[in-house]
C-alpha cells in the first residue's frame, strides 16, 4: 500500500525524538500551572506530557472516558490501551521546521501554468459567496380608531460575507393620505467582527413635510442573548443631527410560532421645526408580532404596534391637533426571496 | 430529461463496457442498487481495464420530491466500479453538462494529477470533453467517487468503488451488499447556501422553545440564558436537515425500501459508504450486531458493536449474520434526528421490519464548546463565569470563547466566532448524540489496524490546524482564513512524518479529508493505529493524526461537509522533494 518510492526516507528523525518533551517544558507557558488541582478525568498529566493543557501540544492517548462502549473481539489487541497507561514519551513529535511553501503548482508538470492558474482562480472564485436577497420584515395593515393605515420595513442586498450593498426601505401612513414617513436608504454594510456590522450611507426621507437627506453611520448586529440591535447617527443636508436605536428579539413559542418584540427610539440633537421635531427624545415605538413561519421565507403575523411622540416633539404634535400616541392592531406578512 | 440517446449507448458498448443500468423499465438504479438486490453478483458492475463514464443532466425523484440532478451513466447513485488490486485502470469520463465537471477517486492512492480536483490536480473536464484517468490500483477495499466541481456532488454525482485484494477476498462472506447513504434535496445547493447566509439556523426546526421550557424539556432556563448570552445554540447539530432532505440508501427512501436479500445463517458483508453532501448518519440494524472489519477501505481488527456514526465520506465494512428474523431494518438516522431512512435485509423481497421511531434530538454540551470542565473545581456548584478565570489554578487560562492566545495563528476576523478554550482529544468519545444510547457505540479508539502501520517513525514535527467558523454568518474556514482569501498551502516534505492536530473551534462535527494519503489516528499505542482518509473531529475537541507525506504533488485537504468546503474550509497541501526539484 505504501507508495514505492519511500524506502530511503526513514532517516534521521529518530535523533529528534528525545529532545522535544524537555524543550516543551522549558517553553511551555503553562509550566507553572497547578495541574494537581485540576482533575481532568482521563487525562494524563504525569511526566512530560502536558497535552491536556498545552493547546498546541500533542495529545497521545488522552481522554479515554466514554469508551466503555464496544466489546472488542480480540481484547488482547487492546492490552495496554486504556486511560491509565501513560502515553509513551517516545511518541512525542519533534520540532523540526516546516519546509518552505512552494511557489509553483505541481500540476505545472502536466499542464501549462496559465491553464492551471486559470482553473484554480475559477475554483476559488466559485468559493467566494456573492448573493442577493430581498427581505421584508414587515408589510402590514394597521387598524386603529378611525384611521387605518399601513407599515412596511425591509431591505434588498447584494454582496458577500464581509461587504454588502443594502437598499433599505421603510414607511407608514394612513390610507388615502401622503405617507407619514417614507425612508429610503442606501448603505454599505461591512462586517466588523463576528457579530456586528458597520453601516455607512445615505437616507432620504420622503414623507409628510419637507424632504430631508441624511448621511448615515450606524452599527447593527447580534448582541448577547440573541438581541438584534442597531444604532444610527444621521446628519441632514440642513445640518441637523438625529439618532435612532432599536432592539428586537425572536422568542420561539414553538419552532414555527415566534413572538418578536421590538423597541425603537428616535432622538434629535436640536430643534427641527420644519419637520415638527424638537430637541431630545422624539418618539418611541414598541411592537410585538406573533408570526407563523411556514418557512424562513414566508411568515404571516398579527401584532400590536404602539408609538408615542415624546417631550417637546409631542407638544408640537398636540399643538398641530394631532395625538401624541397611537396604538394599532397589525396584521401582515414577513417574507424574503 | 430522462432520454438516453442511442448515440451514448453505442459509445459505451464501443468502449467494451458493460452497461445494463439505467435503461428500460428498471429506472435509474443499477442492479446492485435496485431493491431486491441479491447482492453484488450483478452484471452491471463496471470493471476491467477500460471504463467509460458519462456525466449528464438528469432528474431524480424520491418521496414526492423531484428535482434536477447530475448523474453518471444516468443512475443515482453512479455505477459501481469494481477493480482488482494490481491492475491498471483507464477511466474515460465524458462531460455532457453545460459546465465543467470532474471526478475524484475518494480514498484512492493515485498519482496526484489523476486525483480529479480542478485547479489543484488538473484543469477539470470542460463541457463536451473526455478526460481519461489512468492509474495503477495499489490498494483494496471500499471507496467511492464523486465530483469535485461546484455542488455536483450534492445533486447526484457520487458512486461506489470497490477494489478486490490481489490475493483473494479478505473476510470472505457468502454475500455482500453495498449501501450508499446519501441526502437528497429538491432545493439546489446554491439556494441552500443563500438561505443559510440569510439565517444560519434556516433549516433547523428543532430549536429549543418556550413551550419546551414550560414542559420541562431540553435545557433549564439557567442554561438557556448562559448559552443565549454566548449566542450559541445547543440544537445546532446539522446545517441542512430533514426539512429539505430526503435520506436515501442506494437512492431509495424509506417508502421505496431498498431491500438486500440474505439466506439465514449467511455471513453478509455490508460495504457502507456515506456519500452525503451534508449529513452524518447514525447507522444501526436493530437486532443485529455489526462486526466492523474495515474502516475507510482498510482492514481493522474485527470489533463488534451495535451502532456506528458514519461521517460524511467515511466508509465502513461490516459483517452481519442475519438469521433469526425474516427481515431486519437497516437504519441510517441523520445525527440531528431530523430524519432517517430505513432499508431492509430480508429473506425475500416484500418482507419488512418495523421502522423505529426517530430518537430525541440531542443537545450540545459544554464539552462540545471545547470547555470540558469534568471534574475540575469550577468554584460554586460548577457555575461557570465565562468572563473571568474559573479559579486561581486557572489563571492564565481565560475561559473566554475567543481568547486569541489559544490559537495564535488564527486571525480573529468576522468569520471566527469562537475558539475552543480547552479542547480535549475526543477520538475516544462517543460521537455527537450517541453519548447516552444504551447499547454499544463505536469510537475511533475501538479501531485497531489489522496490518501493522507501515511507517513506525515518530513525527519530526507537528502542526495545528484550527477548524473555524461563524455559524450566524455561515462562514467556514481553516485557521480563520477561507481558501478563497488567499490561504497559503500547507507544505510537507516528501516522505516526511508529521503529526497534524485538528482543533475544532466550532460546535459542529467536521469530517476532515486528506486526498491521496492515509494517516494514522493518534489513539492507542503506536503500531496498529487505525489508518483513515477521513476523520470526524467532534465539536470543541481535538483529533490528531500522523501523516507520512508519501504522495508527491498537490492535494486537497478539506471538510467534507460540502457547504463548509465550498465556503472555504479547505487548503491545498503540497508534498515536495526537499531541496525542490520543482
């Protein structure tokens, strides 16, 4: 079974085998650790074997627990193989240096380099994820006293794991009227670490009142306890600064019936009378939606949606004859494609 | 799509190849894979010195699910290739697809340029082209072959390959059957991947629920909160599940009930191959002990057990002696218990044994996180505060799930969510989900090579390879770098003996496969350690193997979960003469 070439290469390494264990002792950063107080069952800490604690070390024959599983037809073959037998020091690998990484491809011996390189590039290109999706988290009918309306929120994206172009959309309003809010955003989403993404882009507000364009910088991601969080700082073309923060999570009642509570606040750092917003907390939205996931791509839901203007922004609203708060019953669908 | 052109057929016959499969009413199965198979004395086996395979578009349907497929000679699984040790074989592979294809001979020791990995061993097989593989057959045992291009392996391009020993059969039996286990989804693998990118747990419909909490199932609240704090899901066993997969034996689902025949008292050899794209299987035959006689094609000292977890790309030969019952259910259960498939061993066709109810979905534990504190003094009541050292003796050992000091070579980018803080060797562990079953379960530590290991040298050096991932973003890599991100090859000197320590920094088992070589798992005393081409590294744990780098050339080295490999959990391994005749 061995390839025919090999006979000659069983050579010098035997010289190396005695040294490495000692060398390890000298360099092991954990050498001073108190192994005695850690009873790691089945692991052998005697002699020169630090395998259990040395993350990079070898671990011959460690951790035999749970192996009482299988009867062996030839028990003699297993003699000496159990948790109690210390792994032989002679089985500890040496510390020879690795060879250099070759600059060529072995297949160049059979095919032109350019052909192989093209083939490798094609293979690698296919492994780079590029995708797109439209994800509509909310598309809903909102019923409240007298003035039924709608709400929607979602995004379309294109890109890979690290960088994506995202087109966001969100709006709400009463039927037959100009949308109360209509926000369109275009952002570059860049993965910062395993959990959080940077957002950089523009948001255009097209709802009731004068339009505004904002430069947007934000962070979105998944916080501990599976909380989906996001926070954005917005600078308008009129020099106004606003911010938004939100948090949501998915509570699985069953694997298909999922309750998603969500909270969001908006705030302004100055009065913006043109759009009836006053400095300070502008608005809070609380909602809970109970969806039934036919699949991750389609889930109808029902829910409640409550929003209330706050502080001076609420006073401005009342002065214009509007209520500061609204409660709606919502029914809609969450989908993606 | 099912038409078979007479032209193709003539071509096959012109090549002197026996072709009985796939034509006429027998449908898409070669005879050995057809239900009611009497065993491997069927005429449609491809053997001899010249073999022709044609890869083409097709359709496949099972259990009401139907979709596009890519097949070899119009069958799923692909035809059985049966060779003899010592022969030289020429296999002409013709590509009738609109895209490139390739075939990799899994587990075979071939010259690297015949190994079939586009971009590594050869340029691939373009549409309309025929590529002729030619290699000496220098080994025996149960192997398989599959595409190494794109996602073709997931849509049908896989088949068994058996090599008979030069000196007559080892473990001679009165009868033998081949069982090719696979997973089949009507959803194209590219779409599967996109959905996993939308939501890492997209296909998991067995998560913990509030209803379960109230009913006292699964983790208690305290544990749920601890895991939620770490953003880790103990039900994250398999990426793609029975939600979309049908599980198959020789292309047959449970209802289609593939049946292999036996006569009472016969010794029956079962050559079992897990040719799945994304499914590790728990394999058992209730009422019938399994005697393991070979693993990954090579003979092992016979060991009797009741259940074996067969990871993707592994093969096992079992000997069973059915007799007492008229029929036995052969059960391959997805390890996340989202589905299973039942085939049958029966005295005559039509007999069935009961299908066992699928067992409870397992939950991952701290050991699967690389944080096994068994027996360790963790302070009060085993409570674990992950933000600080567990106690004084642990100082210097952060229990952080992402402490860079445990994996200095791993850049901690968005694709690395966790590093196992204290990974332990798990070769002797029962595999995921079988920890507590009340019968015998094979572990790697139970395997001893029947033949002495060919290279007794102690490795002159060792390397660590971290298996890294971010399940939420669905990113997979080795040492924190995906192959497509410009990862350097892993270099070996020709003939060098090296210990490779695989460290699983994820909470999923990964079947890691090295092309063109066998390696010895570092378990038990040296001398008769099990030799394998694929090792399943359990979650949060370590597995070490000793490799004699005796295959000159460039080779692929990767996780055999197709989506993991495709996402970058792969490296090129170079084996070159010292001093570089290159």
